[in-house]
């Protein structure tokens, strides 16, 4: 038998207990589907927007329409949605490097930023091309018990503070993701203290988890990856930036060149995939969240610490599980990989990823390389050996993969006795 009786019995229990929680997730997915659909109707998306363009691609109507659509759905004035962004980090860095100037200060209000963003900032050392190398100042407000230190915000915002960065998702940490209500309160507090301070949200993994997005509740600009939530598992690559028109324009001069901005950039053959992925995204995100909830239920029953807890309301699609040893982390990832549609025969191994400080292990048998809206797990090889599980194009696949991971971790335990 593929999975032990213990695992299959637990599965039934967890699914039974999850039913009422799933109803809420399905309701959010329906509301967001309507939101996207309404915007597609208002923008009059049509077949002509899926045509290919090449070269400079001036007047690329598909590209323009897609950006109009993103802006509408995210309640923003303007958007840049491009496959020329190589990743989420690239889109986020484009915001920072496009807007900040020497002598300006950036303040992270959510403590230490995501690993790759530390390299962009020049956090530990002013790495070549980093903000610090350009003379941008940096400060941060540590989180308290996994939450933003609301009372401390007024102490870190100075006349030099041009921008605050707010990271919605947990990243590789055991803190809570921010809810939309949290982001609303934080941006209101920042704007109360310094009305012209730019509130920038790293929205990676947060899109469509709730019925509103950060730019609808006070954020001035935000960015994310198309191989996470908003690409719906269909976008082959890319990133997005949405927000205030003047700020998105500044970012566009960094993406292309001063004077060129967003008027160039061939969408090649990708437009249909970006529209279709965006349309599917609310549903795919709901599948991923159901998978995360199922994982939390399974591993909580197996005695592991999970964040969020099975019953917590979610702010991102990530499920963290504290596995406690390198062997279990490797076994867990091996179990996920084994039940992947692609590269199921591969055994994931820890490696030095560009931009990350510790070795990282990743299980990702995905159709799009590294796409973490597809079912995947990863974690840095450092105590307490947390695994971060996310994605799932279908809930059914997430369930099977989690059973595989649970079995591998149990087998790992058994072999050590
Ligand atoms: C994924 C992610 C990023 C960007 O990572 P890429 O791999 O470059 O797309 C940035 N911040 C957070 C919180 C993330 O989860």
C-alpha cells in the first residue's frame, strides 16, 4: 500500500474537521472570481489582446489591456505587468531602485526582509548594485511576537524616510503574515505621521487570499511575482507592479530606461497566458490554501508545530511546519517531490541559491521552473528546520503530496528508532 493506515485514517479526520473552514475559502474564491470577471468585462478583454508582438512593441494592445486589468482589479492607478521581470525580487527591486535616491531612507516595518531583498538592500554588506552602495539609507522596526510594532512606527519614521516596506507574507520566518486589516492600520499610521511617505507592500503570496488587496486599503505601490498567485499557474514567468501612477512610472524607467518607461516591451506569445492565468488565479489560490490547511491539520495531528494553526484565518498561501531536524526536512521534501507530476524521480538536495544566505532545499516538480503557486516545499537548512509549503494547482494534488510528505517523515522517524 502506498500510504499507511495511520496516514489514511488521519486524512479522513482532517478532511472532516476542515469542512467548515473550506466554506470560507470557497466564498473568497467566488468573490475574487467575480472581481476579476467584472474587471475583464469593463476592460472589454477580447481575442485581439492575445496576439503576439515583437521588437520594440510600441502600442502593444494586449500588454496595455493586461496592465489596465491588473490596475482595476488591484484598485490602483497604473500597473506594469511584464514577462521581462525575471522574478518577484526583480519587480520589488525595480520599485526600490526606481524610486529611492541617494540620501533617502527606506524603513522595513516588518523586521528583517525576505532573504533576496536583503541582498537588494545590501543588508549585511553593501553588495554590488545594492541600495546601500547607491547611498540609500536603511533602517528597520523589529516585529514583536510575530506582529508589527504599531506603537514603534512613529519612532523610526524620520524626515529622511522616503519609503516604508511592508512584507505581507511570512517569508522564511515563523511570524504571522499580515492581514488586509493589519496593512490598512499600518499604512494609516504611516500616512498620519508623514503623509508623503510611500507605503510599499511586498505582496508576494498574498494576492487573492482576501477580498481586498493592499493597494485598496492604503498602500501606495506594491509588487509581486507572476509565478506565484496572480499568474494562476499558467503565466510562464514575470512580475507585476501596481500603484500610484507617478510611482509606477518611476519604476518603469528602471525596468527599461529613462525616457522609455512602459511604452516598449514585446509580449511575444505570452499575453493569452497572462490573461488566462489571472482569470484562474482566484480559484488556484483557493486550491493552494485548502492544501495548506490540510497540511496544517495532518502535521498538527502528527505532533508538529504548524504556523498558521489549522483553524487560523490565512493571510498568505504559505504553511510553515517546524520539523526539528535536517533529516526530516530532507525527507519531507523528498515525499513532496515523489508525488510531483514533473521530475518525480529526482531527490531534492540542499544547495546554495543565488541571493539566499543559507543552503536551501526545494521540492518542486513543477511545469514552470520554480513556480511556487504550483505545489512545492522549501526551507533553509537552519534550525529549527522549518519547511515552508505552498501552492497546488489542484487541491487533490496537494492532498496526495502531503500524504507523501507525511509518510516520508514517519518513515524517517521509524528508521531512526
Ligand atoms: C517569493 C518572494 C519574493 C520574491 O522571490 P522570487 O523568488 O524572486 O520571486 C519576495 N518576497 C517574498 C515575501 C516572497 O515570498
